[in-house]
């Protein structure tokens, strides 16, 4: 088998084709989902077909020195995922052979262009030996076929079928990304109890990306519903109405964290960019900002000033504070999704532990405020804790969109409509992709009787969080019951166990019946 050169773009083996430049693996022309590290393992193996590639060489190429102590686990996971993508069997391999304690060997037949060249030469030789009569008949038949093909090609180009004209003339090579969704980052830590950490990194990345000017970023409440999904990326892109999808992995080992991320053009499942990052736990938010800035450059969007990004995620002074904060967020997000008030108690305890570990870590105060303001029955004591936490957090981080939203919600509870409006506008100026702030602002404007403005805010919230209902309430206020009923039915199909949706549907049916009776009389 011929070795693969570094300048070669396409490699074929079996039913598969590998594009080294775009980082794509395809089977019969259909893209096979493969993460960054498994693809890198495949690339190294293809560079030495038929030869043993040692584990040490793979570590040197893919896992640089002093990165992770659990290299063996990382490599084993990468090879396992690669075999799954290829449909290969470790016991009876067709492509990747394991040499115990040594490494791996690619045993499949690799085609890198020589076969095609031989085929062309054979065709040319056959053509020279053809009889004149055959050539004449072939010419007439070929002319007719050529005219038909040219006509068909002209029609395809005129209609731009399948984007063919764009691809041929350079358009569509770099698709424009105007909207993004971050799918839940996969936990590669081989420890299911670390799930809170991968979810926390997903949240942080969504929050950072929301600061990109001019790009719509889908909220976590919609994105997290695709955790462990079997849906294809084009399906997800269509459901969320986005151009770009970010997917990746998180691996934590001790005080070191490694994140891989890739940007996919969702409608066509086209790989656009990928990279990996590694940092100490204390610098995890700096790592998130590095990822955000790289993605921003890829989508050619304007990034808000760096101090704004830094203010969104102030850095804790120790990893204990960060770890407790991420666990608090994990329990807070579980509340209302099949979990009860006990999750709020756990969240409150973890946020307080984060504050005790680092009294200047503002996000922990905002988490604590959210917990005590979101309880089913907010006591005067809970209200006092929430307000004090909000005030302390904003004193530490005055430009926090999360903090401004909490302050606006508190003013709303005080029936201070004008004060709430002012704070909501400030929060949305800091983060226009905050679906919850748009929804709460919609409610505030509705209470003030400004239903047209309220409708616009709820529409923005719905765009940012399409898998959850943000429209039925304002439509109910506007008397648009049929429209509200249609939306609620659609949401109940997605969330059949959500009692609040069923109750809202009942209210719309009842009001609609009453309205029709009035008109009939």
C-alpha cells in the first residue's frame, strides 16, 4: 500500500472517502459523524498504511506532552469511536488492527489516485484500437448525448439546483453563519458524575457566544434538549432554524481541562472548522473566551469589546469555587424537568459553597438569587436572600446581563413597571440573545397594556428558544386564542408531561368558547 502524502487531499478505502483538508469522513458520499480526535487517529494511521503506528507516536501527534495523565483512556475511546464510525470489529478487523501494548495498524486497501490514473491509461489504449466504424457510430451517439447533457447542465445552473451554480462559481464555499446553536458538549472524562461539568462548559460557551454582535444564538433550554439525540445535524438545524452548529467534547483530568469544538454548517452538514484547547481549571473561563473568539472569527462576526466578555465570566480565585458553582447550576437547571424542590436546596448549598470559597465570584451570587426567587412559594426570608445576593453580585460585576435580568425581575415583583423596563432594556443591551430576558420583558410590557411591544419581545424569545413556548401568554392577552391553541398543541407534542402547557391550553379553549358564545348572541 502506498503511503499518504501530507499534501494529498482525498483518500479512499473500502466504501469510505476521507477529505484531509476539511476533516470529513464520508461513506458512499454521505458524511459520517466523527469527532476530532478519532479523525486525527485515522489520519495518522492512513499516513502509514500496513505499518504499525505505536501508541507513543499517536500520543506525540495527538496528545502533546504534559496534557493529560489518562492518555490511555483517551486513545482507547478515540479508537472505539473510530471503529464505530467505520463499522469495524476489533476481533475481526477489516481496517484497524490492534497490536496489544504496541499500537495499531491500518490493514485496509488505500487508494490515493494511482488506480484512477491506471484506469485512464487503459481507457486511452482501448480507444486507440477501436475500429473506424465504431468511432463514427460513437461520434453520432456521443454528440446527441453531449447536447442533452449540456442542456441539462444549463438548466441546473440556471435554477441553481442543489446550490450547484454557487459551488461551481465559488459561492457557497464559505457559508454565511447568521445563527448558531451549541449542542451539549460530550463528557469524555469516563466518569458519569462529571456530567455537571460538561453541561456547565456548554452553558458558559453559549453565554460567551451570545456576546457576538449580529448573530442569533439559541438558548440553552432549547439546545440541551438534543443531548444524546439521534437526530442528524440538518434535522437539528431545521428545527432550531440555524445556520451554524457547534459540537464538541470536554475532558477533565485533575486540574486540567481539554475542550474540542467544531463548527458545522447545519443545513448541509458541512464541516467548517475544528480546534482543541487545554487550560488549567483556574483559567477555564479564559479558555471559553478563546473558543468564542475563534468561532467569532470563523463566522466573520463582530465581537463585543473584550472587557465585556471578561465581565460576563469573572474568574474565580480557586477551582473549588468554580466546581461548586457548576454543580449549583446543574441542580438549578434540573428543577422543573422531572426533579423537585430538593434540587433547589442542593443548588442553594452549592452556590453558597462557591461564595464561601471565593466571596468575589459574582456568578455564584446570581445563582443563589435565582434559586431563592424561583421557589414555588417565595417567603419573605427567601426574597431577602435573593435581593441581597443580587445586590452583592452586581456590585462585583455591574455589567452582568444575568445580574441585570435578576434585578429587573425583582422590580417586576415589586410592581415597579418602569423600573423593570429600564433594567430589562439594560440587560438586553448587554446580551440581546437572552431568551429569558425577552420573555420576562414581554410579560412586563403585557402588564402595562403595551401588547404590540410585548408581542415583539415574545417573538424574539421564541426565535432564541424555539423548543419552548413563549408566545401563548401574549396571544391569550391579545385575544388570539386560535393562534395560541395551535402553538400550545405543538409544544404539548414536544413536552407531553408539562402540566402548565395543558392548563394553558384548557384556559384558551375555555376563553375561546366563551368568546364564540358572545359573538353568536
